C-alpha cells in the first residue's frame, strides 16, 4: 500500500459498465471547494474490465483508470485503497447516485472531529424512485442484524459512500471481494476506531443496476455472521501497526 501524501484527497470509484454515469459523477465533485480547503484531488476509477466506454469517459474527465481483471466490488476497492496516494480516501459509486457535491463538507467533518472513518446514510434523503422498496427493506434488515451482532449503531450498513483516513486503511485487513466489503469495513471501523455516520442523499442512478436483490442480500447476510469469526484478525498483523492499534483501543 502506497505511503499517504499530506493534503491530498483521493476519490476511489469502482466501475463496471458505467459509461452513462461516470462523467456525471466525476463532474459533480467540487474541485474548487476541495482546492480551497488546501487539498489536491486525485480521482481513481478502478474498472472491472468494462465492455462499454467507461474507461474512456473517466479519462476524459481527468481520472486515473486502473483495470482490475478480477471482478468484484470489494476487489476493486481494495485495489483502489492500495493505489490511493491521499491521506484521505473517499469511496463512491460511478452511477451518479451519491452526493459527491458534499465531499468537502464530509471531509471537513472527518478532519475537525478527528475521526478515522465516516459513512454516509443514503436513507435520510432518497430521491423519488432512487431505491427499490425491496432494496430499502433489505437494507434495514441487514443494518438491524449488524447492529445486533456487533453492537454498532448504523442506519445504512450497505452505503457505498464513505471516507477514511489512509492510516486507518493501512491498519485493516479487508477480506471481501464482493458487496459485503461495505459492511465489513464499517464493522471494523465502528468496533475499533473513531467513526461516525453523516446524513446524505441518494439520487436515481444512471444506467442499469448490477445489484441482485435476493442473491446479493443473502450473501451479505451470511457474511455478517461469518465475519464474526474473523473480526479479531481484521487488523494487519505487524508490530508497528499493532502498536498503533493498541493506542486506538485505549482511546
């Protein structure tokens, strides 16, 4: 994993055939406001070998594109986390659904509150038709089960927009290659680190959804129980990093 650089915000966007939404997503990122905060902006699009023009569209907007031949949401993000050069890393989807225009506000909260991780609650402000009822109910069920098993208090456990300090990402041992990484990273963050959840928005997506309500929902449900056995090993095992983790545990 690359050494983080001070005053760089890296936005990591996993994509697979998001030609219709990727430019809208990137162009909505408020570059001037981020610069006014004193940060440079790095945009990494980690593409799962799209068959459309996603990569070309992203490069036209100034993004750096990384092709990840091993498909999967979690795999793409783990590749992006390794490549990110910023000391703050922000994750969002490339379909235009997340409020990337609020990145400066969210980043400022992460910094001023001295947090390691912040997730964005999509459910607080859903654009009409943005989320299917089945997805909404599945999210509420999964969030409730996560909160019960892990003693967390998260409203939107499946949110695909969150912010993390690179120092946090260097301490965690993420396992999932699929959508369950979204809940895995939150479990670790809220179990061991300084974390918070902010209100967000959710817009109607551009293009066709890749999410399969029942199969992906069931996979995430099983992972919630399965990960309980790996939680204690979710920090990277090295002396220096364990010393840092011990300090975090004592906060």
